[in-house]
C-alpha cells in the first residue's frame, strides 16, 4: 500500500485576508486566515498551505505576522509561499512557525536558488509551486513540447518555459515536492486538469500536490488516479459546508485509495 493521500485546504491571502477568485482574477473575501486555519485543523485537514498571492507581483515579503498567528492555531504542517526569494525568507518563515516554504517566481528567475535552499535546509523544507497553463496562440510565447507553460506572478505572466520540463528540473535539483496548480482550472470548480497531472507524474518521482479546479468531492479521486499524492482546494472548502473535508476523504477512500 502506498503513502496515504493528503487533503490540503489552501489559504490564498491578500492584505491579511483570505481571498478567492477564478483564474486568479476577481478576488473576493473568504475570511480571516487564522480563523479558517483553526477551523480546518479541527475538521481533519492533513496540512495547510498559505499563499500570499500578491507578494511577488507586489514585490513585498509574505505577511509574517499572519503566518505566526496562523501557526499558533494549527497543529498540522503549514506550508507558506509568496515572496520567497532565497535562504533568508525561508529561514524567517521557519522561525515564524512554517514547516515548509513554497517558491515559484524566484526559482523560475534563478533556478540555482533551489539548490541553495535545499542544501541549507534539506529537500523536505522546499515545495516548488508550478502555476501551469495550456499554451495559447496569442500569448506571445512559443508552444512548449508538453503543451503547458509555466506562469509567474500569480498566473499573470507567461514564461514560455515548459511546465513538465521545469518540474523535472526542479526535482533533479532537490526540491521536496511540487504544488501543481492549473491556472486554466483555478476557481472554476469544473475538476482538476488530469492531463497536466499525468504529464508531470510521468516526469517526476517526488510527491505532487494537485491544485486548481476542485468543485465537489467526486473531483478528487480522478486526480489521485492521475498521480497526485495530495489534493488541494480553496473555494469549495471556504464556501462549502463545514464537513467538506470529511466528504472529500470519504470519496477518496471509497474509490479505493488510502487516505489519512
């Protein structure tokens, strides 16, 4: 039997509040991050992911005080991303209570930062966040071999970098796991991008956290079947019934997968 599947609520934070939109646009308020973290911890979440969604585009550090207050309220692993540029930010996040740090934009700009962080803290501390979208004819970048390109700055900037090749390179450099978010599916509640998950699963052997598109418990087992080791969602947990995490775990378990 393989490792049990993890169910992870995501707190997308902007200005100290949890927000959620569609395709990273039209953000609406979803509540206080500390209150939501406490609720999810009690509801059976296996981990929490906290992303400052405008930290990189706004060129500012993550909201460390909110991270600290959130860490005080939860007793499950906390991953924090947004504005992580190197060893200094990771060190500060860990001291403020995070268990893992997530990096995206800075790693795309300077891949060596992955080597530096993992050499200093170990692979288990670093999560690579890959915001991937299907290549578009009018995006200004050439199509990639996989058909998926990496985006940065909260999905707003296309890079022309092949998302699957980038995930493999990061894994080879020592990143501990990959948070794979479909920009196309994000917030749509239409289901995960299974093709994207399968493509990255075929390229890497480290854990994959599937993100983007979850709208109901039935959407999660196909993501696991496609190769996800963990499943992440925001909208359906923030705005759904309080027992949604339990319902997701039941759906995964009923599909024949081990779940925590």
